[in-house]
C-alpha cells in the first residue's frame, strides 16, 4: 500500500512523506525547494513531486493521502473549553461553538485541489484526516521501534484545539489518556516569551533555550504565567498566549503577550546581544517549562513509565533539548525517543504512519532521516559550470582524508553529501563542520558564515566508539534531540562544542547510518586524537537548509566560507591557496 502524508495544516512547515508497505521511502520539507523558511501559507507541491519521483511511482499509484488536521465536533470538550477560556474575545469564542475549526474546510479544499493539480486525483484516492496530536503521537510511537507498552507525550503550540497529549501505545494502537486545549498551552507560553525576548516564533524558541544557561532562574518568579497543581494547568491569558484586544501591538504587529507583561517585566528585548535581565527571563521560562512538564508526566505517564520505562515524544516542544535531558534523568525513564522532525513538518510522517497502520501495514522503525534528494558528482560539476561565480573545482580522490586535513588545520568546511536530512537538524549531509579543538572556530562560524548571534552554541557529531566516554551515558542520541553533561576530561579537548552550562547537544554517528560522515570523523580522530567534529546546518541566518548543489554554491559565495565539498567535488574561493 502506498500512503502519502502531507503537512501544512497550520500554515507553516509544509512537507510530504511517502510510505510504501510500511517503509518510509522519502520525506522532505517544502521550504527546501522554495527557499522560504517554514514555507508559511504554502502546501507541499514540490515536496510531493520529489517523493513520487524518488520512489519511481506515478501519481495515480498513490492509494491513500493522510493529512494531520481533522474536524472537531461540537460534542468535543475542546471547543467548549476554547470558548469558555476566550470569553474576553467573544468573536473567537462564538466561532469555536458555531463554526468549529473552520481551518479544516480550508485545508480540505486546498488538499483536494493539490491532489487534482498533481494528477493524484481527489475523487480516486482514499483521504484520511488525522487529528493533529494523533499525527504527532504516531510519528513518535510508530517510528520508535518500541515493542513494549510505551508512554506517549506530545507538546506543541496547538493543533486543531489540543496543545498537549498524554497517552500510551500498545500492540500498534495509540490510546489517549489526557489532552489539554488552547489557550492552555506550554508551547504557547514559551512562544509568547520568545517573542518578548525579541525572537520570532518557530525559530526563536531554540535561541531562548540557548540563552537560558547564561541566566539565573531564581532571580524572577515566572509561576504567575501558569497555574498548576501537577494534574491540571491554566495559562494566565492576561499576560501570555492572549488574543484580540489583550495583545501587545507594535508597528502594526500583534504579539502573543499583553501590555501587562510589559508593565511587569519591562520593554521587549531588542538586538542580538544577551544582557540583563533578559538572560534571567530566558532561564526562568525554561525552568517553568521543565517544572510543569515534568509534573504532568508524573501524573499521566508515571504508571506506564514504571511498567516499561519507554517514552516517545513529538511536537514542537520536543525539540527543547534541555527539557529532554531532564526527562532522561528521571529514574523511571529507561529510553526516550524523540521523533527528530518533531515540529509540524513531522506530522506528514505522523499522519501517513497512522493511516498506514490503521489500514493494516506494519510500520518500520526509523533508522535515519536521510530522506531527501541526493546528487551525483556530475550534477555537482554541472552546478559549478552553470553558476555565475564560475567556481574553480577539482575532483578529490580521497575526499574524507583531504577534508579531515583541512579541518585539523582549523578551517570550517561546507559539507554537502548524500540524501538531505528531514527535520531541523543537519546530521552530516548538509552541514558546516569544524574542528572543535580549534580555538575560535565557533565564533568565526557565527560571525562570518552563519551571521547569527555570537552566543549561539554548536553541536558535536561524535563517533559511537567514544560517545559514552564523552557524554557519560549509553543513551542513544542519533538526532541531536538531547543534551548531555560533557565529561570534565573532554571539556578542554573540544571546547568549541561545549555550552555555557557544560553540556552538549550531541549526535552520535554510526558507520551503518552514515558511512561517509563516519569515515570523515574517523580521519579527524587519526589526526587530532578526537573522534568529534563541530556540526551546524548548512545555511545562513533566516534561510532554510540548502537542498541542491546550486543552493550550496549560493550559500558558499554569500559567506566567508573558503572550502565547499560536494560529494567528491572541492570548490575553493579564489583567494585560497
């Protein structure tokens, strides 16, 4: 059975994923083709075309189309909760009661048009709408590979109405335990403070998380933002996650916090520097998120965790690696699986896997996220020949050895290899890499290549042979979804990838999942003694990760990078000897 999953339900992070007989064959985000980060307001036309072409199937071969947005009936407590909690915005409250989630009809019509435009056929194909949080849950549970009874957690801003999901999986079936509904949203509160700290929602949450270790959470008590007893929680919409007239407005833009928050905390942060008291605000909201989330896990998932110790997790908040570290530290958690494309882009996988499982397919465990396009040496050369900068290039005979030598000499390298990663993390195929023992390489990449805030941390890619020694744990970490405390003996060896609090958001690399990247890091280890490289995504600030050789060349010539390795093709700047 061929199942196509689509996302774009909440007007951002459009993507497509293709399952054939329970195997995830291809998945890619629309932003990579459009060169428009998050592809806001778009549907996954190009992504779908790629998935079908890569699999070698015709549009008419698709049996099922799954979409992560469903109609929520009037009898659902979600609509009534939403209406009650938005009494101060009666237009929103009445809309919830009398019209429901109107976005469903808009999404449905858009999907039908897309299917017809692409030749899939809206009247022919089976269409399966999947509740947004069920799609998140499926993307975690069905791809985890866990066979035991498994606790399932989903936290994001919101889907149709749900914001937080607690459940369990058993024998391939997902069971709900508890859901919370908008405006009571942990992701919504964190997003509102993200905006107050001067960042954009969808991207800035990572920056708040990176800023938090510089601050002191004890300086400010943020508990007034969320009222909780460990069993329930209620967001203070007089301050955050508010709508309508309660919103703070500036230059015609409305924010998800109120003027009352400004009265309490002072003016919204501006600029790129980290300064007092904003670093303490970042630390305080991170601490509040951790406290509330861990308390709710105790209440709703504690029994399941005591039984088997397995937990899988998705939703935008699942990318908060500091919270994930706290979850792993729980004595009742033996293993945590975070779906690597945990944000809404991953709901394409979730909807498809849910529909496929319900229709009888057995879903394979996710082994990697190299699910996008790949390019040959010949295509990389052609991109060089066609590029307006007319780059000089050469074909390397031993690519990993040569690149390792450049890294050991302190050079950051643009590394473009194999199939593009699905999700927000570069995992060694669309990466900028550096030598983590080379002093100043992180500052150089931030200032001259990524053009981003100087305090932003970088991640290590670590050989599986030394990972346990560095991270002091044997917990799996293939996708950069967790932070770990770095062993003291390694902090001075790889200082460029150790964050302010002594942690690192690590990717553990195995030869099986990425043999070329593994070979490269092994060559670096032979020269430097450290089986680690600094790894960050191949893009500039505000841009999506590169997809094609042309994208890589454009990024290369738009930065101070001096070396680009595309498959076996080396491109140098003219001023490099």
